[in-house]
C-alpha cells in the first residue's frame, strides 16, 4: 500500500517567493496536497493544515503573487477548485469553478496583479477561467478557444499594455491579445502537439521570443510572437518537455533550462548547445516539475519536483 501511494504522489508544480534568497519560502503542489517550506526546500509542512481536511486534496498547480513579499498571496488549484490565501498559506478561501469539476492544470497571474487583480486558470476539458477581482469570481473565457484541454499558459511580461497571453493545448497553441476575451489559433505544426510547457522571453514586447515544449517533438522556438516555429535542440531534446525555465535576464543572458522526464538540460547560448545540469544525479522515477528561484547561473540552486513526491534542491 505504501508503494502505491508513493507512485501517485507526483510534484506537479513548484513556486518560490520573489524574495526566496532571503526568506526561503516555496510551495510544492502534490498529489497528496500543498506543502510549504520556509528554509529553501530543506523541510516541508502541510500548507492546508488550517482546513482540517479528512483526506488529501490533490493539488495540481500553485502560483505566488508577483508582489508576494508585500501581499502574501498564494493560489492553488485542484479538481474543480481554486484556493486563495492572503497570508502566505496559513489560511485559505475556496472557490469552485464549475460542475462537473475540471482539473486545474495551470495558474498564471498578471505581472501587474497588484493593480489589476487578474489571474487566469487553465483546466483540462473546460478551457480557461478568468478572475479580475483577486479570485473572488471566475468566469469561462473560451471564445475562439477550439481546444479546451489546456496543458500550459504564459502571460506577456507587458500584459498591462499588450494584454497578450498564450495557452498550450492538446492540439496546439492559442493566443489572445485582449486579455483572454477572445482566442485565435497560432500557426503551430499540429504534428508537434500536444504542448506541455511554454516560456516567454522577459523582453517579449521587443524580441517576440516564445518557447514551446512538446510531448513527442522536443522544444520549439518562435521569434515572431508565435507566427513561425523552429526546432531547438535537434536530436538532443527528443523526450517530453515537462518544463522550460529562462534566465531572468534573457536574452542578454541566453540561459535556458528544459525539464525532461529523465533529466535536466541547460543551454548557455540560447539553445544552440546543451549539457546536463547534473549528469550524475539520480532522479528516481522521473522529473515532473522544476523552479529556478535564483536564476540559471552555474552556481544557482534548482528546486526539482519528482514523480514520486520528493522535492530536491540541487
């Protein structure tokens, strides 16, 4: 019985405080709930303790406010629910999305959340839900979204000005340029779908760079805001790409990390060449998620979520 539980306890998502270097706060969304660490991932405690749950609440996504240091806001998602905490995960409010309950796959917050209170929630089978009142109410925003199986989502760093966001789905990629009110399918090769992960350049408004991680065709890159795409990594990246992390100073510092099921690859030249992040590291049953709260410098620490429920700090 214990072996069965361990196999199921996947770490779906990891989120770290913007002040991680000072406060060490991070959260891990797991099949067995949401867990919080205050010491950089060395020890963990149940973040849902105040809810008094009779059984574990499977948590498939977690996101922290860009202004977490000031507002202490955390969002977590599961089957048909989004939970919100305004005190760093000590207490929670729960919002139900719809019935039958869709599984939350991803949560993305506006970079101007402190001003606009906007967050978007991607789900499996029910598309995208939007809240513009800090999680008080959620509405479906799926006009033009022809595929409601959402695996990934990214928001433009200039969202307050360009209102641009992308979702990766079972069949490809969709883009909205009006804050999610309407969607259009991006010219993405359908044979490369589904799109499991995405990342957008911090300087997207100027360089138009987006990365898409696929299930069977590796990593793709667009330099024209999703109009055309090219394979990156060639024969080196052929496995499912579960996550993509860019340097905070990308593209000036062109570091890219990709999360594969069996390992982590890093490029220091924008994707032209790749090396193992930790060639001798044993990742057990595989990697499900990762976060780089300190950036991607060679001496930076990574938080890596495994398919067996463990979080490693490398």
